[in-house]
C-alpha cells in the first residue's frame, strides 16, 4: 500500500487558502477542515455542548442546544481564563473527530489528506502530525482587498484580524512549500495547484 501524505495547508486570511483547498479536493485529496470541525462541536447538539453546560452553566446554551457564542465572548472578555477552559473541552473533541476523518480517508484509499488549519503555524500539536506544510501567500494589501470584498468588512477590522494571526514571516518560515497566489487569475492558480497535486501523488 502506498504511504498516505498528510499535507498541512495554511495561509493568512484572504490568501486564498480555502480556494486552494477546494481545488485540491477536486484533484481527489481528502480535505479535513479543522475550523469547521471545531464549529460543529459547539453547534446545536455538538459533542462539546454537555461539557459546556456542566462547566459554565445552562445559561451558556441556547434553546436549540448550541453554544451561546455572544454570551461566551462576554465571559471570555470578563474572565480570560474561560477561553482556556473552553479550549480544554473543544480541542480534544476536535482531535478525536480529526482522527476519525483521517481514518475514514485512509480506508477510502486517499493518497493525500489535506489538513486545512488556519492556526497551524501557532500550533506545535498540528505541526508534529504533518508530513509537509503548504503555505498560500500573497501581499498583505491583496489580503486586505480580498477580505474587504468577500466579507464586506471595513479595512480596520481586516487589519485587526490579520494582527491576531501569525505573521507572514512566521508562516513562510514554517512552509515546506509556498504557493504565491499573487498576480494570478483563478485559472492560473488552478494550474499551480495541479502541479502541487501531481507532486503529492494525486
Ligand atoms: P482564505 O480562505 O485564505 O481566507 P479565500 O480562498 O476565501 O481566502 O479567498 C479570498 C477571496 O479571494 C475569495 O473571494 C476568492 O474567490 C478570492 N481569490 C482568491 N484567489 C484569487 C485569485 N487568484 N484570483 C481572483 N480571486 C481570488
């Protein structure tokens, strides 16, 4: 049996990471979306809900059984250690679900599993579980333009989000491979992704 390649995919907001993930998926990669898994654990009926109820109280759960995000944001603002408590609940569940999806992808005979992880550079936990790291990169000004357009956000908000993420240089240092998504049309980006797909046996 051919070895499975575990490819980490990351990039700053607006770099084109999600676009690249979708393109790799079309080439047959299994894409595991860490953010989506994390959100599911706290959505209605999610695996983290019972522990959140026990730890923080029933008032943190909405009538339909989801985490009350607004209330939790306020709590974290007033009592910053709450973030850690919440992470202690959510992170192991994300780990379990990621492992489950990875096993399913391997059983399905996938050659390349792409782990779409926004905070990959910040997390030694993730880095240790990957064979290669692909970073999607572009000029910060282009990130700002794309996110303002995609999300209809003011420039300052985009700058705040960017400041909360790993720096561009830290991301580039962590990369085994950099995809420069700058000055490319979507078709040209697709060509670049195709080359990467071939390289990873897709
Ligand atoms: P991220 O997941 O990194 O935040 P996305 O993949 O959602 O970024 O891309 C941000 C926006 O920029 C999307 O609207 C996407 O369609 C657009 N985009 C990304 N790369 C290109 C490109 N090469 N040409 C044109 N638009 C692009």
